[in-house]
């Protein structure tokens, strides 16, 4: 296993130590687990698939034409109807 040295704000370090204690694990393991989830190919595919699902479910996904300036402004105006 490789070692990693990082520089981190002392307040962030203390908060991370508390979180590791709350999860009943070590800070080293917490960081290793996080890096594993970020760097794993399965995680990237899962994140990409989730993003594609959100895009397809979005309200703008069903619009077959671009919105006009007036439609965009009406959507962002207050009060909304």
C-alpha cells in the first residue's frame, strides 16, 4: 500500500477526525475509502449513468424547441404563476 502526505487546514483536520470517530474508523481509512470511490471506474460509470438519468428526467428534456426569451423571463419572474 502506498503512503500519501497532504497539507490541510487544522480545522478541517479536526472535523475529519471527528467524522472518522463517528463512523468508528480511522482517518486514514476514511480518506482511503473516499479516494477509492472517487477513482474507481465503476463509480465513474455509476455517476455518469445517474447524471444521464437526471438529464432525461428533467423538465427541459421534453421540450422539442428552444425556449423564447419571454418564456425564460416568465419562468424566472416573481411571483410565479
